[in-house]
């Protein structure tokens, strides 16, 4: 349990208690998500009465329900999962999409011979359930590594837990460091590769650090910029102060001059600070020490890659770990960097394709928003543009196209506009994922925000759905553009009264896809967009809403709303459906596309992210990232198809305006 104690005065007993608490919560999530994805099938025990152990309130989002139930939570039932050496018993109620909501206090381990024991060891459960799961030893070993790292991170989060009122006052970057990760993925903080450095570079560490900068020979590097400029000069002036730029330019000049005098440097580039041909880019300090120094040793030795030094601005990681926010100059861009760590489903590198595509895709999305009155004046959806990107290739690995994709994504960066650049006075942004947070006092952040707004919960929810859905629907129906709007990619903008007003959305280089077919509203696609954005049938891209928003976020959020705002699930989904109906009624000319995409389909494929993550040893070392859709198994009932739209409460009037990016 090394590294779990943040305060040296914390006793060993407190550390052990947090470890067990994190383990119990992780076991609850593991049981719930494995059951949801049908990796295990809990057996029903004799029905229990409604008062038997029912807490009435959920303390963290695990999840569950009957496979064909669309709406509502049934009574509490007793279940057991038999394993090789023990039965795991628990009480649960079922939720939308066939999800499972387990009463944490009810989980017990009953050995084959013996009395019930406390169940707080998820690794023991997986070992005992190995034959049930059908996992080989290499697969189980890989899963255990991810799971132990996640439990350690969860224990660190418990050490710094805050009550809901404190959470509501945190800035976006501070709140990001307090969140618990992707709700659908159990082992969501594996960060394989970081090892002991996780103490330094994880979001929950709250420890700012500086970035290393390098200059790459133009034969190795590619560069892309929102403005379309071929040179970095103007852009670097916005990200690095003049004394820093001059210092870096002198390091580059001196290094190349020394190499040239020894006959070691290739003479194809200049270090002139007025127009650098070398491409400058930041590197995560962990990546520099553990990857770049070793794997780019030849380039560093011959001057094709030059170490410029540290820049003074400090950064902290967001939930995505490799995406960093500038804490000294918050108006400067967020940076998304290559990291050879494996977190959740993939290695977190940076491909040249993504670095090059981000700016032109961003430019195109901004143009669509600017030209569309609904997006511009009603929805207010704000793409957070990827304003520049750079990547450096490795010549040896480039010659090996079948090498694992992580070796093709070793060094790169995307600069993204921070959401702060688009906030009016009094506004603040939080990720959609943050609305699932529960404070250390058992009160939800959601309940705290609704209370501060002074609005009735249904009116507040109406404002949230109006801020979130119409813009996503408009992009999908009118332009055939699908984002990946999971909880971390969507930032919700709240006014001074804590009422949701609009959303900002991010991640474009790899995560914008197009509905196949004729969409004249899209106009002629820029070459980079046409080349980079994959096309899929409308029914497939309906998952951008059905799976990413409804099953991936609202599956948890609707139960949280029921428990903490006393708006039941049927009413919740009725308000969602009413928001969709309102959009459909506003644009009857798009009726054919409503049917083509079909967000009201009675059932849709169940995305199984844990099945994909646990797919087996070697899965993560394939030669290319998976370009298709996530692993599916079975179908789930669509709650918005089976519930009538309810009258929508009037949205509270806007009290603050919008400002453009500076």
C-alpha cells in the first residue's frame, strides 16, 4: 500500500481502512458492471421485503436492472454469485438498460464452509471467479494489475474527499482532480507504466509540474495550425514568453553549431528564432525521462532532436491524465501530450494523423457553428478548437508498420483552447461527469447545485437537457456529424445561479465521425476532414447519443436524480424525451433523417467496455488502434422509446450573456 498516505501524520489504521473502503466500493462496481455486461449472471435468492436493508440512497455510482426493463427501479431482491470457493451475496434493485444498483452494505462473501465475511477484496473475487469468467492466467494477471492500480487511486481520492458544498466551489481543474473516473469502466485508473510516478502525475495528486521542450528536425516532425500558417513563430509567441523563446533559440543554435563544428549535424535546418524550421513542442516530463531519452537516443545524439529545457509555466493533469491545464496562465491553451501509459482501453500516445487533423477539423466545426443560427444563437454549443498540433516520427518504428501502435505515437502534442476563454463573468464550467460526484458528507454535487440555483429540480433538469441535447442532435441530424460526447468530453457551462446554460465539447482529432450519405448542409469538406473523419451508417452513429450519453452517463445520472432530487426515473426519461420531441418539432424538414439515425429505436446494442478492456493479453499491443465501434453484446431497451414525452417546465430566463474567445 505504498503511496496511499498523503499526510505523514495519517495512521497505518486509517490507511488500511481507506484501502478496504476503496476495495468494497470497487467490488460493488465490479459485480454491477460484470453483471450488466453479462460476464456473470447473479442468481436470484428468495425475495426479500422492501425494508430489508434498503438504504434508499446511493453512495457511489455502481449500477443495474432486468434486461428488458426500460424504466423504473424494481424492488430490492437478494442475489448471489457462486464462485470456486465462496458465494458472493448482495441485495440490489434494477435500473434502466438492465443495470444493477447494489446496496454496498449488503455485499458479503460466504465461504463454502463458514460464516459470512466482509467482502472488500475485488482481487480475491476475480481469482475465485476465474473459471466462471473463462479468463486465462495471463488475462487475469493483466486485469489484476489494472484493478490494484485503480484501488490505490481510489484510496488516494478518499484521503482528500470533500463535502458537496466544497466540491461546488472548486474550479474546473481542481474538480477534475477529485473525480473517480469513467463510470462504465471498473478498472478506470490503471495507468499502466506510470508505476511510482503516479504519485507525481495523476489527477488526484493535485501537484503542478513543468513541461520539457524539444525541437525536432523538419524531416521528423509535422505541424498543423488552426490559422493555416506554415510556421510556428506566431503561435509560439502566445504560449511562451519572449525570454523563454530566446533562451530556447539560443540552446538550439548553440547545439547545432557545436554539432556542425564537429561534423556531426545534418545541415538541413536552421535555428533562426525569427523563423524556426525546427518544430518546437512540449513533452510530458515522464515521457521525456522514460521514453524519449531512451528511444530517441540517436536523434538526440545527432541533433535531429534537441532538448531545449523546461518552460516556467506549471500544469496539472485533467481526468484524461495526458491532457494538462496551465495553472499559472489559465488562458493559455490546454495541452494533450503523448504518454506511453495504458489507461482503460488504449495506450495514450499521440499519432501524427490526430495532431495534423485536429486544427482543420476544428476550423470546419467552428465555421458550421458560425453559419448556423440555431447553433449560434439558440443552442450555444461551443466546440473547443484544437488550435495546433505537432508530432515527431521515429524512423526505425516507421519502417515497421505492424509494430504495436504505441510505438508509432511516441512524441506529439495538441494545443486546445481552454473553456475559460468562452466564459462570461460569473459563469463556470464543470464536466458532465462531475455531476455524478458524491461529497464526503453523502450529499451529491447535483443536489448542492440545484439547491443553490433556487430552482425546482424538474426545472433545473429541463435546463440541463436543453443545454446538452439540442446542439448534439442538430449536428447529428443536419450535418451528419457525431462527436464522442461522454462525460469527460462535454463541459457544461453554468451561470452565476448554477443553472446549466450550454455545453462546450472537445476531442476532435480522433473522435469526430460522419454519417454516410448525402448531407449538402455540410458543404464541400476540407481535404483534411474528408480524409480523417470516418463515415458510418446513421444507425451506427446513433450510438453517439444512445450509448455515450444515455447508457454511458444517464444510466447512472437518472438513479442519482431519483435518490437525491426525488424525480423518479420514468419522469427523468420523460423529460429527456420531451427535449428530443421539442427539437424534432422545431425542424420538421429533417424528419427523414430522424428516421435514418433513429434515436427512438426500441432497442439498441449494449456497449461492453469492460469486456473490451479485459479482452486478453496482447489485445493492447495490436498494430493499429481499433477504428471500429466498441465491443457489443446483446441489446438493451431504449428508455426514450418507451416513455411519452412529458410537458417541459419552462426554462429559467438567462441572466448572463456569452462572450467570444479572446
